[in-house]
C-alpha cells in the first residue's frame, strides 16, 4: 500500500524523502506544519518509516503538502541517533548511558527546502517558546548543518 502512496507524490517529495533515508542510523523526524500540527516519525537504519504501512503513507502525504501545497509549509526536525553513547547522571542521581544525537532542521515550502543553520537551531532549542526563559541544554545533543547532498540537485 505504501508503494501506491509513493506513486502519487511529486518527484521533489520523493527526492526529499530519499535524502532523509540516506542519513545514517535511526532517526526521529518531526514534521511541524504552519498550522501547528506536529507529528514525529521513526525512520530506522534501513529507511523504513514507522511500524505500519499507514505511517509511511501519512509521512509522504504530509511531506508532499508541506513541500508543494501553496498555502502550507513547515519545519522538519531530524534527530539522528549515533551509535556512540555518553554517560549521563539522570535526575535520580543514577549513571546511565545515552546515545549521542545530531539535530538538524529544514524549512519546507513553495516546492523547495532550506537548511536551518546549526547556530539558529541551538538558539531555537535553547529557550522556552512560551516564556522566553532559557532552557537547560539537552544532554548528548549536537546541532548540525544539514548535509550538503540535500542541495546537490539542479532541480532544488
């Protein structure tokens, strides 16, 4: 059934999803639309989206609308899990090992996408969106610029 969905999306959307799947490791990709709808999707190291064919269908449908619908757009946040882990002391005082995560951001709309610079991401994730108060830095997260291959197509 997911194959049917892929056939109804634009080549631009298919290209974008292929770029996401090229990123190594397990990822949580969160789609945030301009209407404040937010939906996270797991993408495993093999490029499978979610745990049911309906997850991939929804992912393609939302991504298609965010890229190509003239009145919609949004942001994609990619949380990429590294095989490397670091020691962390949790709130209960216990030592635990947590994966190091790379965080990327993209803005989608009007048939294209644009990377969010890592310094901008760091600022956006460093403050409470409602109060403006600084937030404690999330442990084991590094902010990254989106990989260059997202922008190698002549069509982009």
